[in-house]
């Protein structure tokens, strides 16, 4: 098993932010400065084109640490944040750019591209979780949540389905597709699922069908008016409360 | 204009609960015990078969007063809480009971019955609001919210559409119908809308279509797994936060 290797540490506003690597996978770990023993861990998945050091990630981490008292970990997905891309990645990204420039629907390309990323990301997340649980402030017994929308959900659905340590997940902003629906059908932990009612990338019916496919007895859809990138700020607060309900006995 | 006539007063857990009448309409006003000047007002609409003194109403009022610091008012809808029923009311209630006993869909009967109630309830609510705004602790300038699901939405949609003093509303758990959709299309204030994903009374597509009909630029759907009467407790907390965002400058 590979261990967490910390490469930097910075503290601001009560949050300790540490860059780390686990093997060749780089990531970030955000923790409360004044920790009182162990705290639950939330895994934070980034969107397509972003990485673990994107400002939106730090913003969500600050809320989860500051308001929730959680540890929060993010890793760069394959092909993201300077990590090497495969020839397939390059081909799909080129197809995505062509479709966007031509004003064509990008959903099918995003689904295929992200499925390839997720196949590599899921075992990486599991190895990183193994390593993080070796840290004394996290530990192997603590509850674990997963929070990621858009590409973070393309990875989060198969990850949550495969990983029994994840006991609550905030997901959303992604299309229905058979493989993802199959993974959703194996998820039984509580889920909060975001959908944008006027999403220009994810057709409404497709997002609703993916929510419907979740087997969880406790699941909540939060659908807001607006486009793919207009999720209201209060949804991040809602995610903190969701994890507080489910990761704190 | 008729004034508020208080008929009882009780204080518990920091909440003053007063029964009142405005003309022949009976209601309840819940207020913070330690009021620091004026506070926004939330109008609370009850469901079919309930009234302003039902325990669920007192529960929501306690949250809105305790956590939000609001004044909260409820009135008994026509034909509810001991108020006289018309011959039409009696006919519709008998039809509703027959359909329930026979296991037939009750949606169309509920829509028609509640539309009749709403036609009488909307002017009553507006007169009660006039009277409540004469009270020094409420005042005519303060922001007003409306919170009611199920029959509370059958009344709340036309009320919110007609009443410019209402600047935010929590609604939901009701069917699409043309008259209600027309009212929804005139609503532009922020709305939080509840839907139960497995509602045995409101077909899912019908509830989604009613949410879609709202003209509000800021609207959020909260859809939870479970039946009509299984709205999770945390949705009441969410409503308090929604009103705190919108009724407090």
C-alpha cells in the first residue's frame, strides 16, 4: 500500500491545506486547524477541466471544514491538473471542442469521455482512501462521504457503488446512461442530487432519470432554475448540512 | 376593514401562540416571546382536513418563530376546523371518500374540491393580511412569505399570484392543472417547491409540470424519495432558511 506523502502545508482562516501525493496521484487535504481528535472525511470530486487546486474546490472545502468540521480530500482526475492524457483522452477532448464550437449537443461525448476517466479514477480514489485512513486524524473507522457533481458524478457513481466505506454522497449534474444507471442501482446510501432545471448540457429528462435510477431509500433531488454552471451558492451549504446529518452519529 | 380580535394567549418555549378571529375567520398567530421590534410575517397554509390548530402547523410555526424569529399566521380554510361546509364541499368530500375506499385516483377530485376552497380562501387571506399588518409588531412595510403544501398550495398559488405583498413562497405536493399553472405563470417571486418522488396521490410528472409552470427566476425543487405524507423533517428546516434568505434584507 502506498502512503500519503505531503509536499506543502498552508494555514488560513482556520483551515490547514496540504498538497500530497499517493504514488503518482496528486491531491489536496483540507483539515480543521483546531482539531479535537478525529473527524469524518469527505472526498471531493472536481468537474471536467478542473483539478484539486481549482478555486471552486477550495471554496467547497472551506465550507466543509469551517461549518462541518470535516477533513476534505481531493485528487486530480486522470488527464487533469497536469496529469498525462492518453491518446483516447486527446481524441475525446478534440471532439468535445469541435461539438461546442459547432453548437452541437455535447452530452454523448461527455458521457463517453468521463466514463474512460472514471474507469481509471475509481481505483485511484480507493487507493488514496486507503492511504488517508492511515493518518491518525482520519483513521480507518470514521465515516466517509463523497461530494462531486458533473464529471465528479461520472466518477462518484461507480465509486460509491463499489466502495462500502462511503456512506453518504452528494451528486448531480450528469446525464443518464446505462452503465451509470447500473451503478446508481447499486447505491443504497443517502444521496442528495443536484439538477439544473435549464441545463444546456444535461437534458432535464436525462438528469431526472439518473436520479430515479438511484436505489437509495433516502434520496433528495435539488433542482434549481438556471443553467449548468448556475448552481446557487446555498447548495454548497446544503451539502455541508447533508454530511453533518449522515456522517455524524 | 375588519381588525384582529384575539381570543386566547398561551406562551411556551419562547413562542406566544394567540387564537384570533378576523370577521368570521378563525386563526392562530405565533410570535417570538422576546421580540426585538418588528419581524417578517410568514403565512402558513394547512393541508386538506387539517386546520390552524393541527399539531403539524404548531410544529412548523415553532421552527419559524424559534429559528427564524418570524411572526407566523394561519387561518382555517373554508369548510375546515369547524367552519361551515357548502353543499358542494359535502358532495366533493363524499366523492373523495368513495374514490379512496375504492382505491381509485383521487387527484382530479382533490383538484376540483381544493379549487372551490381556494376561491373563497384567497380573499379571506388578503383580508386577514390587511388586519395583521395593523398590528404594531408586524406593520404594513414588512416582508411577507407564504408556506403551504398540498391544499396549502392549491390556495397558495392563486394567493401568491394575486398578492404583491408576498415576496417568497414555499409550495408543493400538488397536481398540475390549467388554472393552477396559469397562476404559477404569474408568480415571479422566489419559490421552494416540495415534491415526493413516490407520491401516491400526485403523479410525479404532474408535480414536475406544476413546478415547471412557475415563472420565478429563482425556484428550487426539493424532491424526496417517499410517499405524499413522508416529507422528511429537514424540509421544514430548509423552509426556515429559505425565508431567512428572502425575508431578511
